[in-house]
């Protein structure tokens, strides 16, 4: 990389090459052809150079630091290219521009191998984002103790990207207004609002913080990602290094949704702490970085209307600024604090501690004999047999009513738990799409108290009526009240009451006061409370996030964000003031802690012969294939025994199974697994040989008769190899000519999985003497893995249901269409990495050096599922 210490003029390639060869003869021998160094026709500031050697781009702008500062990177993991000495051993060289005669001081940096961040498709990768935070922390740490007096230029200059001097954009609103034909006043107001906040609050706070040299330019084209790893290897482009507080070092170009910011902050603080006093400034600093970006683009558009490159970031910057502005500053602040390892909402800790000594009035009036019973609405609840039990609200309401009746009727209060992940929130109203796929707000942030409609609700504390609203969308809160209270220490908190009777909408007035024990509302009936079974949704709020403007507050959260939202809405159990209501009834167990405990106990108590998948193992609690689940359930209710007795399931399955096979295959042997099926097929024979041709030749040479030949119709664990056309046909002819038996192993590939045919051997145009099968029979079962124990009546029922589902849902055709679609996507992945060669075939992808990725998705895999995988090509 060649770096100029001042803005270069247009430079002819030959002049640059001559300069490099004269000053750096070792790197660019004059006698060597320079064909490998391909330059642009002219080089302007920040223009990229394509080079086979050490140089990637020329960067303009004043350089504030001595080249010796690059030595500080030796104490980091960053592979920042060192300064290449000239032939005279100097760190800089003078480059004369023929067009002007101007002399510019330059230095050359070693090229760093890697990919630019802008070229990474999956930039939301948590590991990669955390690595960026770590790299920025390393930069800050390396330059933290630099003597700023030795960098007087950096102290004095006013760089437009230095947010310490960002107020300059206030003098350039005319540029924004001039290009308003492509914008609108609302967008310009976003910049004005951000600048007002900056001038009044952020800038004074920044000036009070310790200052140091900061990188200040972590944009997509300055971050180098290591090849073959989700790790930032280096930074390039140090022209924007300036003196500013540590807090303003790194989040500028990361004005993306909060989830991305969380990973960056976590990576940063894992290396070194972030000053707590800087965290409240981050939200506005992101706004200001984007405000500077759109202002610079507007000026560039006016000065260079025909240069599209200068405004390339304008549209995404405006979009990002609008998106960022929709995030509440308090939510961002809480998120940043939690990511930095601090209490997300400090007041919530104090309020929760205060409630331990307070005596709230009971929010419901219940008899002393009343029982509080947990109503399990979680993902793993046995109350729900199928998705319709919660997608059909009438069925859900009936399940709740029946469960409460069985538990004791009017003498029971059903309790829906706090922090409970629930199936019922799997709907479009709770869904958002991310680069990782869809996700839903499913974790409940309050407690539900199921009582009869008309039941009175009382205020637990003295309060002010904060809001009274009818959230009348289907399955919303319905009539809702939020009360504002205050602890003896002055901390405000809010309590939310949802699913009320509409009479409250006219009886309570916002701003009026209410005493502890006063009537708040009545429980609403199903047709008046948003459509739910009669119950009270009770929630505590530590920061209202301006809920008064909306009249509600989120009652469920995304699982990945529950740490922040549980701080914003802490456990409300003790706030309810109800005797007999305890956290073992009201709080769902920490499922992440439970998963860690399960893993630890498994390692201690279960043998290593049973492997477990994924670096972070999945904790599976529910699966869905309704006909198969129902078949197992119904048969369990009747009888579950072995095959020693007469039972119609065995006969029915034999008939249905043999109907899928060509004649003369007509007799079934039921065993417990695909492995047992293969062992049974092999049992009559002795001696094992690998490789058909070798085995046949060896047997002939020994004069021994051929016993059997067994092969997968598509080689699975052998590399997902699709056999050449006619391969099995030829082998079968030779084997049978020698008196052998031909066995097709369909354990992994049978049951319509190949798409074009029901059985893999059919793709070869052969009919084996024996077919073994197993795994796909259970692939449709209610789980992730296989269930192939066909020697009991329950599993026979599952086998029947599986065959019926394949037929009814046309899954063979689905496998054919989706499989071809997935294979086309994998071809694109392969072509994106031509230097690795490799192949993509069947339902798998294979790469060189014995590196095989085998993919066998369930036969119900959808087009959307198939589309997701090729998008993740960065995993390679």
C-alpha cells in the first residue's frame, strides 16, 4: 500500500511505477516486468489499485502520525502491514508530481492478506462482529498512552469525520436542502435533531472524557477479514486517525440494528472495559456519524454531480439514519449497558430491591383457600397436541378453560409464567426477518392471572394514571391501563394491566391519582379483552420508553434480547401482593441455564458413544408432524407390544411397504434399526470384501462362490457420491452370474428422498434381491433424529402414518423440486470459490482435501429453507 501524506494530484501510471522501482527496488526490481502491477488509468484519492504485490490503494489526506506509530501494532493480534524502508533505509520518500511539480511525502506499507469487510456477505455473523469489537479495542489499547504532544497536527486539524468537530454540518444545511428534491423535510429534520442533541448534551460530555489517538475510520472498505476465518485481521487507511475520547472510537460506521451493536460491544469489552460514562453518548454518536455522512454526500453531489462514487453511501446512510431514529434511546442505552457487562437498567435493580420491604396491596381479591396453579403455555407444554391448538384461538381458549376446570374450577387462579417462551406467539404480528432467518417475539414479560370475567383489579401502590388505551387489534392487550408509581428513593416504575373490561376506558383519566387498594378495572370477557380467555396480564416496567404515546408496552420479547427486556420488565411476582403467589409458580425456569446443566450431567452420566451435535447443542423440546404424532399417541392409548402377537398394523404396513417396491420384493422382516436390517441381510454369508471388482476377482482366484453384494444406492458417508448411470446394473449382472445375492442399502436414501423415484436403486434401473431400510421411516417422527424400531405396535403405526404423509403431502415431488433448487444454490457457492475446485452433487457439497459437507435435510424441506443455506457461503 502506498500512502501519500498530502492529497495527490492525478498521477500517470508510468510515473508511479518508476517511483516505486527507484525507491523500492527489492519489491519492484527495475529489470522485472511490471505487467503484474495493474493500475487504473489515473489515480485519485482513495482509488483502488489491483496489485500482485504489496500495494492495494493510494490514500489521500493529511497524515497525523509518524510512520513509527505502526510499530505499536506489534503488541496486538492485528496484522497491520509494517512500513517498508526505501533503498536508503528511510521510512518515507518524496514523490514529485510532474503536472504541478509538487513534492509529496509518502510511505509504503506491506500488503495484508484477507478479504475486505464489504465483500463479506454474512456481516451479521456474531463471531465476526465480536472480532471487529476486539480489533478496535486492540487499536485503542495500543494507542492509549501515546504522547499527544508529539501529534500536534492531529490535535490542531479539524477533520470532517472527527466527531469532536461535527458541528460543522450545521453550516451546511443549505446543501441538504438543495438536494431535497430527492429527499424530504422529515429526513433533514433527523439531521437537525441529531445535531441539536449533539451540541447540547453529547459534545460537552465528550470534552470531559479522556482523549487519545483513535482509528476513526472502521468502514466496510477499511476492515480486512482473515481468509477462512470469522476474524478481523487488520485495518487499512489510517488517514482519519484523530484525537478523541475512547467512546467515540468505534461505533460510527456500525449504525446498524442493536443486535449488531451488541456483538461489537461484547467483543470490545472482552479485551478492555468501555468507560461507563461514555455509554449514554453512543446512541447520538451513531446518529452524528450518519448525519456527517449524508451531509458530505450532499456537498459532493453539488460539487461533483457526475461522480456517482462520491455519493455511493448516501442512500444506505439515509435509510440507516431513519432506522436508527426509530430505536428508542433508552432501549439503545440499556442494550449497550448490558452488552458492556453492566446492569442494563440500574433503576430496575433498585426498584426490585425496594419492593422486598414494601407491602403492595393485592391486585386481586381472592379467598384464602384459593390455589394458584401454573398453566403451562411453554414450547414444551403437553397441553398442546398440534399447532392448531394455539393458532386457532377458540381451541386455545377451550384448552385453558378445560385445564382450569380440571384443576379446581372457581377455586383456582391459573398462572401464566414470566419469562416463558410460548408457542402462541408464532404469528406474523410477532415475527421479523433477519439474515439468520425469521425470529419471533415469544418470551413473556409479565404474569397472566386467569380468573373469571368481571373480577376486580386493584392498584398495588399509590400511583398516577399514566395511560388508558384500547389496544383493539385482534389478540392485542384490549383495554389497557398503565400506572406510574415511585419508590421512597425516588425511582419511578410503571405497572401495566391488560385484557380489561372496556368500562375502564371512560372511568379513568390520564394524570389523575389513585391510592393503593383503589379499583383499577375489571377483567374483560373474551369478546371484549382482545379475544383471549378472561385473565389479567400484569407487568412491571422499569423504563416506560415513552409508552404513554402508544398506550402499551411490549409484553413479549425476542429470545436473543431477553437479557435487556427482562431488565426493562423485571419479575412482577412480588409486586402483585398476592399471598401464596411465589416464583416457583410464576417464573419459567432459565432454559439456557437448564441446557447448560443438561449438558454437564450428560457428560458425567452418559457414555461418549452417544455423540451430541453443534458447538452449542440444541435443546429440543417440540417437533411437529401431526399425523405421525397422532398415530403414535392413539396407538399408545390402545396398546404397545411386540411382534409376537397378531396385530393389524404389521399386516397393513407390510402391504403398504411392498406396494412401493417392484416385484418380486414381497416379504418384510421387521427389526429395530437400519443397522440390524443390514446385519440380517449379511448374516447368512461369511467373509467381507470391499470394492466390487476386487471382491469378485479375489473370490474367483480362490475358487470360492459369490455370496452377496451390498451397496448404498447413493453413497452417503462415503462422500455423497451419485453412482454413474448403469453402475449397479453391470455389477448386479456380474454378481448374479456368479450366484450371488444383490442387496440395496436404502437406510439413508430411501422413502422418496431422491425425489425422482421412491427408492434410490430405481435410479439405476435395477431390482435388488433384498432391500434394507430404516432412518427415513422415523425422519418424519416428532423429533430431530431417527426412530426405526419397527418391532413394536406403536412404531408400526408410525410407519403407516409416515407412508401416508409422503403420499398425501406429495413429498416425493417436493424432494425433487427443492433438492434441485438446493443443488443449484450449492453450485453458486462452489463457483464463488473457484480456487478451491471442489464439487457439488446430490444433496451434498464436497470440497478438496477430504473436506466433505454432507447435507440430508428432512423431506419436508421448503424452498425458503433451501434458499437460506447458499446465502451463508461465508461459512466456507
